[in-house]
């Protein structure tokens, strides 16, 4: 009888990773509709599946509010489509001009014009989400569906940017560690050459 490889076993870590990936996809999808209002100069490959899902999420949000007037959220949806188109055209123009931008760059905050001395990651991680949540709170008086969507988008925007910041910090730490290791290796190499 031949030994068959054992089937890959289930681990709770894999489930947690899958759940986290789905959570981040949902958060990115709900944050995408407000990002185009908040930022410019996106990388040309930034918009992908989350943007498409966000495009679908805006009108589907009305499923939670069947008795409310859908007009405000549909106006927002139309503006989102226009801003998405503007962002994509801007990306094509940047490429045509030869601007060097990371293809998956998530945009330059418009708030950077106002908060000139604030780092981009703080604008994206705190100021933008707070602004969207506050606007959403005010919009609740006009349209509960739109206000609640904006508030949810603001929270999701904060979550997504926290994850991005964590990943970038870990990458920077890895580069720093590699730099230290290279210095140690270079010192050992010089010692070997001196012998």
C-alpha cells in the first residue's frame, strides 16, 4: 500500500488570516467611494476589485433603508462615478507626462494643502476618517442612508489606513534590520581581509 500524503490540516491561524483578508476587502470596498473625494494623484493600478465592490456597495446600501428616499445616496453615487473617472484620467495624464508615482499609490490627501506640516500617514489615518465621519453625522439629518454610509466609510477608511501603516512600518523595520545585518557582514568581511 502506497503512502499517501496527509491532507493539509486545518489551523486556526489560516482561518484568522482568511477572516482578516475578507474584513480588509470589505473595509477597502466601503472606503473606496470616499477616497476619490479626499485624494488626488492615485497610482494607475490602485483602483481594482475594492473600487468595483465599492461602486456596487453604494446603491446596495439602500437595502438597509427600504423606506427611505434613495435620491441623496444616488446623487452621491453619481458624484462618486465622476470623481472615479476624474481620478483615472488624472492617472493616465500622469503616466503620459512621465510622472514617477508608485502604480498602487493610494493618493495624495487634499487636506495636505491645509495641514502642510502634517505627515501624509497621519492625514490618511486620522484626519480623513474623522472628516468623513463628521460629515456623515451631519448628513444623517438630511439622509439617514447617506449619513450612515459615510460614517461607515469613515470608520473603514481609518481601519484600512491603520493596516497600511502597520505593514509599511514592518517593512521599514525589516529594511532596517537587513541594513544592520549587512553592516555586520561587511565588518566580518573586512576582518577576514585584514588577516
